[in-house]
C-alpha cells in the first residue's frame, strides 16, 4: 500500500507484537483465551507473520489463506507441515502436528519470519 508516494510498511509495534508472540511460544509464557489449548492458539496465529512479511515486501495486505500460500512459496521446506496445519485449521480441519511440536514450530517460524521481514526494512 502506498501513501503519499511512499511505500507504507507495518510499524515497528506490529513487528514487535509478532516477535514477542514467537518468544512467548518458545519460552512457554504465551497466553491464550480460556478453554483454548495452547497448540490451537499457536496454530491459529501462524498465518499472521507471513501476512506481515508480504506487506513489508510488497506493500499489499493479503488474506490469511493467501498468506499461507505465500508462506509455502517463500519459506516452505522446513515449515511446510506447520503452514499446512495452519491452513487446515483455518478451513476447520484437523492438523497432523503433535501439540508440543506445533507450539515450538510456531514459535520458531514466527521468529524466523519476523527476523526476515525486519532485514528487509
């Protein structure tokens, strides 16, 4: 998105939000809504950082589903199972990752995506 001829990028607080979430997942201090298991909350938020990353790179805001496809194309490989689990969750289906694995992977993925986005600003 462009404002006044300049590329508008997500603010540092937005990146800080996702960086903090990733750290909390990794150190076990992430808070979730009551009665929502931590692994489901982690998987539900996996597609947010790729949305931020896409906006930093292109200036455009995309849907979470499109962010999942973008993440597969951009980060794929190591993160494919996590991203596909997040897309399945978004579609109301069950993912295949174990709860503990999903939390750790979501924290590592979030941290990696935010770091990459920050390296581009």
